C-alpha cells in the first residue's frame, strides 16, 4: 500500500499537471510563512505591553532567529533540489534514502 501510494505521488509529480503540482506544493509553504510572520507580529505586540526593555530584548535576538530560520530554509531548498533531481532521473530508491535521512 505504501509503495503504491509513493509511486502514484511520484508519477503525479513527474507526469501530472504542472499548475496543480505547483499549487499542491506551494500553498502549504505560503501558509507556513504567513503563520510565522503572524506569530512574530503578535509576539511583538504582547511583549511591547511589558515595556520597552523586553521589546528591545526580542529586537536584539531577531537577527539570530532570522539567521537560524534562513539556514533551515536554505537546507530544505537544497535537499528538495537534490531529491527532485534524483526523482527526475528515475533514481527513486536513492531519492527515498535522502528523504528518509531528512525525515
């Protein structure tokens, strides 16, 4: 069951409609980014109610947080590119090894 489902998704990715595939892959990412931005804004609002010193403290840590998030996004994009290249070259087993290592 799992292997046939994985093969179906792979064939959808490689041979399916491009627009549908892009929507299916980008909508969760866009929602995640919107949620992260919303969290930052709401967090800033509530911390600002505590005073200027706590607000300055989270403003000071923002570059560190942004760097860590950017590194994670970059690693995710790089891993996705490698897995996509392997799936495109029909090396499904090797791409599954990368996917299992990331998971």
